């Protein structure tokens, strides 16, 4: 159950009520929002006088549920709006990994050339093998920060574990919680303590309910700036890296109030399929796309097979802008 308490209750009274109904809570606009286990379906009589509104819930998909908030949440990324009533689709582009100043600088210039606003680059890479490139770490974050200052781009990068969360918050505009970290409560709870936007990628073995409930960890801590990212799930198919779950996207649009980004690069795993998948994603009416691009994909230190080269990316962005116009969207 979600409970809005009356305005200007004392902190002591809010804490008493929260303890009584076993609730998490945060404060917004001079009133407290309590979130209890979904098993609670009625307001206890002794706190009725302190309650201005409440929403019983069927399960623990609560703050992210359209049953609570029917309109889509709007998240502000450095002045660029994603979600809400806007008709903008934010195209997030950049390499899988930040590898050097020259590489990330050229990628930034490509974003500006194409009128795009948000640069993606990994610095802490949660690789499957310990022998693979693990990212430049703090050095990479500082390079991204240089791009933010030099080119005026918004920056999104991934946090691998909770020990890096403060660095990622300092040097990025959006904290990306990767598929392998979706269940990491240390990361999620740390993200809840900031107001910086958080993009959560769906784990490749996670159900839609589990995915949405990962967002609840951040929302219930008071950070309402959460974006969901579908990036493919593991099925029996081995011809592609993963299977992009567009059916799941339809479910998320129907039942959650969060902006949705799709990542065709990680889903497909091969550059040849990215363009067609991207167009299908755009036709779903999502709020953003995440597409990997590298100046020379064959030399990329991670995920070389799925990154587009610059000419391929230019061609795709042009096609997406044409399709977006037909659908009354705007690529930013």
C-alpha cells in the first residue's frame, strides 16, 4: 500500500506511523509518502486522521505502477526531458567502453554533428571473463567529464559495484545500473539517496515483475528519477546474443509509469541487425534508444561485433529521424 500522510506532520509522528505499518517512507512537498508491504489493504483506524490519500496494491510493484500514478513520469537529463508527455526520443550513443581521449572525443563530436544530446561510455566494465578489458575506471570517468565540459553533452555510464557509486554520481548525468547489477541492493539503495537519474537495465534472466521491483528500491528511497532499459533476455536461441523482448516492453508500457529505453545493440550482439531492430523499437513508442558506436569496431576492446562504425551510425540516425517524423516523434 502507498500512503500519503497529511502535510506538516512532525518527523516523530511520521516515524511512529511508519513503524506501526512497517513502511519505508520519504518526504515530498511537505508530506511523507509511506510504502508498506502489499499485504496491507486497509488503513488502521488509529492513523486515519493522519492520512490524506492511500492506494492498496495487488503486489510489490507499487510506486512504479500505473495503479498509483497513471501518467508516465518525466525525468530530466541535464535539461533534456525523457518520458512524461513529451514526444521526444532520446538517442543515447557512444562506445561500449571509454578507451582513450581521442576515441571518446571523436564519438562526442559525432553526437554533436547529428544533433544528439547524450553520450554513453563504459568505464567500469562488469565483464564475464577476468581476462577481458575491465575499463579505464576513474580515468575513464574523468575523460567523460571532459567531454561533458567540452561538448555540452549529457553523460551516462555504468556502475559495476557500490564502491564506485560516488565517483559515477560525480562524473555522470545518468547512473546506469547494468543487467548484472540489477539485483545489487547496495547499488540500488545508494542510487536511492541521490536525485540523479538512474537507468536500470533488465537482467537477462529476470522476469518483468522482478525488473520493475528493482526500480522500487530506488523509488522507495525518494529518488523518483528512474528509467527502465530493456536489453534482451536469454532464451534457447543461440544465433543472436540475446532476444529483445518487445512483448515485455508492451507490458512495461501498460503497467508501469516509468520511461522506457531499448538497447538493440546488446540484444542483437551483431552490427548487421541493429538498424532494423532500432526501427522496430522506435515504432513501439518508447522514450529512448541506446546504440553503441565506435570509430573502428574491429579494434574495440569490448563488444566489437555489435558496435556500428560512424558511417553506419550516421545512416541509421538519418533513417530514424525520418521514421520519427512519420510517427510524430523527435529524436534528440
